[in-house]
């Protein structure tokens, strides 16, 4: 496909990538996994953290925004299932360029032809770089049987110091605490991070939009996450002990990121009937 000047192909962090550029900033997208690696709004620092110790392809990339689909973690799957589904480990290709100007670049990608993803399901990812950055994950059930879909846009946001951050938008929400055996609880005070965190917060209204704000006093910025088609939000940081057990995260790397993930997981499973479609999206902005 012929690419317009606002979209260029280049190597980045060991991956074959696309760089999107407008007057509002640049974004870098790896074709491996349709994985967003970087977004730098004009005059600002990178919004995403990317591990310098990510494993080579075909392993999943650590950092940026992995696409977890058509299941989150191994929910509803056997123990030998691939963590977070297959698509973050597969090659993707551009299918459509929707818009291209100095104000906005928008394109869609899908797994490369001939790549087996999930029987009877189609998936595509649309990315739009303008003043904000938008991602929308489209799923359609092409089969004759219902499908139980879980998913996430697993964003690793770069922060100055993880223990100093705060998150707005979680207060009063029920959640499952994975570090306590999926114990249910309710967020009854402003969120504050101490040592490690792995929680699935859930809403009663899966079709609604929701807003979260990650405030970073060290770098004096807030990252605003507006989600669409997302009844869950996953909040995760492995902490010091967890990072030491991960081959692709530096021992001290946990201090440099915090994950807030637009998702449908835990109790919020999307039941896709034959012929039905679903869209999971997030719109990111920086204050």
C-alpha cells in the first residue's frame, strides 16, 4: 500500500514500525501485534513506557499498548492458553487509511491474511492521531455460535515515580483484587499506590463512556483516559517483587510506569451473538 507522507515505515526498538505524524505530535506503531509503542504530543515527553528488556519477536512486546484479545489474561480458558490471547504475538497489516492531513492521521489494521487468529471472529484496530490519540478495537462474530469475549487495551503509562501517582474515576467502584485471590472489594477512598496492585474494577453500564485521570506530580501532568464500550478498567503495577520475577522488566522498571487498561474482564464478559459486533475504545489526552 502506498503511504502518504504523514505515515512512514521505520525500525524502532527492534520492530518494523509505522510512524504517524501531525502538527499535534508523533506516534509509533509496531506491526507486530498492532502494538502502539510511543505517543509524543508536541512539546511534551512520551506518554507511554516501553521496556528496554522486551523479548524479541514473536514474543509479546512489554510496554506501550498491547492488544489483549479475544480473552483477557486466561479468563475462561485452560491453563495452557496463551496469556492475553494470540493477536499481540502476530503480524498485522494496514487495511485502510481513513484520513491523512497535518491535523489528523487515521488508519485501520488487521492481522495479516492467512494468520489464524480465532475461529469465526474478525478483529481490527483503528488508530487516530490528532490533538488526542484514539484507539478502537472492533470485533465481529462471524460464526453460528455465541462467543464470550474478554479484552483490553493494556496501556503502560510512563510516570516519574509510580508511588507518587493518583488516579481519579475509581472511587465507589467495586473491584476484584487478583493479589488477594480475586477477593471482591469497593474503592472507598481516593486511589493511592503503595507496593503492588492488580485489580479489575467494574461498572454496571457496559455501553457507557467512562473517564479516568492519572495524575503524576513528579512530571506535573495528568493523562486523561476516556473509554468507550468498556465496562471494566484494570489497574496494575507489579511492584518491586513482581518486577524481579519478570524477564522483560528491569528490576527497578516498575517505578517508571502505571497501567490503566480499558477492558471487559472479570464479571464484564461481552456475550457476542452470531452476527453481532462490539467496539472497545479509548481516547487519550494530556493536561
